[in-house]
């Protein structure tokens, strides 16, 4: 506890904001959904360019998905 006392103290003082938590959760879910849709489209034979046009994901993100 002493080793991380500053971090623990800051966590105790942090104010929880439900609206912010919901916004972050939605954004993370949206991103995961886009990536899953891109993986599915690539598996079905769509070109990376077509998937990029549909999802708006950048070429680096598509390359990472193709290599998984």
C-alpha cells in the first residue's frame, strides 16, 4: 500500500462519471464491431480497399486484421 499510496489516493479522490463511462463503453464497442465487420468482409473476399471504404478503418488497421 505504501508503494502505491499516491496512486490509491488519486483513485479514491477521482469522481466517477456515469455518462463518461457509458460514452467510453459505447466507443469501445463500436470500434470492436467495426473490426469484426471488417474481418468478416475480408474473409468473404472483399478487397481491403472495399472494406476501408465501407468501415472507414485506416490501411494499418486493416493490415493488422488481415494478419490475425
